[in-house]
C-alpha cells in the first residue's frame, strides 16, 4: 500500500465517482515560528525516552538530536523531513520507477505543533497528460488538541483529451468533550466550469466500551477522518494530544451533491479493538478486521532536551516568514 499526502485530490468530481478522496492539512492561527521543530517529537515519556518507532503503516527514523529525519510507508513511499526551513518531501516508487514526488513547505507554531502546509505539483498522470495541484492548509488548536483544518486549492487535469481546471475549499472540524474526540466533520466544495461538487462527511465516536489512553496517543481509529493525510504527523505528537480514551466504535455518514442534480448518501460503521504493552503504550489497533501495529524505541532525552533548550533561546531572533518557496529538483 502506498501513502502520499495530498491537500486535494486530482478532482472532487473524479474522486467522488470513485468514492474516494485524499486531503491534507496543517496550521493554526496561533503565533507561528519559522524555526526548527521540537526535537522532542515522537516522545511519549520524556523521563524514560519512550518514543514511537512504528505506527500503523509508518516507520520513523530519528537523528541523534531526536528530530524525525525520515519515514517510510509500506515498501513504496518514503518521506524526508527538513528543518530551517521546515519541509516534508515524499517519493513514491513502483518496480524501481519513480511514480510521484513532491515537497510540502511546513510551518510550526511556538508549541512545536504543525501549523501550516503548502503543496505544489506539476506532473504527468497515468495517461501521459499534465496534471497540476496548488494547495495550502492551516490548522487551529484549542487546549493542546487539534480543532480545525482549513484548506484551499486549485489545479488542472485532463479528461478525454480536454483540460479541466478546478478550485476547491474544505473545512475539517474536530469536536472534543471531556478530553475525548467525539465527532469529526468534513465540509468540502469544488467547482469547475459549470459544475459543482459539495460533500458533507461526519464521523461520530462511541466510547461505551472505550479504554484508557495512557500516553494520549493517536491511533488509526482516531485518524479515520484524516487517513493518508495528516496521520504521519499525528502519531508522533505534531498534531497535539490525542483522546484521553480510545473509542470502541464509530459511525460514518456522507452526503454528496453533484451540480445540484445528482445526490447520494452513504453510511458505514466501524468497530475497534486495542492491545497494550505493560507500560500502557498501544501495542496494536484493530479497525474492523484490519490490524495496525505499534513499535517503540528509546531516545537519548538528554541530547534532545539540550537541543530543545537551545531552540527556545533562539526563538524570535529569526525573521518571520510564513511560507518560503523551495527549489524542486528536476527529473
């Protein structure tokens, strides 16, 4: 299984007909910093140094100072994290050939949480036609937990030999109660020519048989609404704290309107099960019959703490730049 990040898919219209869509986000409207992200990322326990090594499809690699250096998703997708300026690059390969690659410009807030992302691509689709995508997202937080993701995007693609341009907006809203994630709502709208696609998706979580979440971790049950989007950040704490309890089930509903002429709805339910290590960290998560494993290692927290202290001392001394263009390597 390959995983790549997309602020918006090729087209809502295309993906709606396939009942699939990939979106991505990041930012918050709090104070922002263009400085280096926290070197404590991935740590569950600063005293022992317990750190996330693997979460579901993702495997993380850290540098000596504790920052995330790279990650992989399955056998075909690799990610590289860069700092000062902050970015995330990805590359998908298939049978030794590069299928897709690109960069995200990242911004973190002063708490070290992901606060902004921009994405730009200009490539060739499977049929040899040019395909573009320019998108950005911002994330808002409340009380250390994610509360909202706002997304805008535009691009073009070819269908039956004709070039089609599109614009899109989206809002992902997280509702918390008693430190538990209870609902996630997606509102998305895309326009192209005289066509319009609008969808409303909603995930409602049930905690009737919920269990404790000692380290406030994100699990695949909690990232259903942002699967293959921001979960690479969520599992290592860059989207704030997870739910104080882990849900036992969730219901999903979708309502789609295509050009005010076609309309359809769908519903689905999910059941979750969990396993835990002796220290309380998540060992595995089942989403229905699909199992996602977690693995951990131990960081040198002294080196990370020293790096963190140096970052705090220099914050505010660098010029503020919300977004900074990156030079993309040519194929």
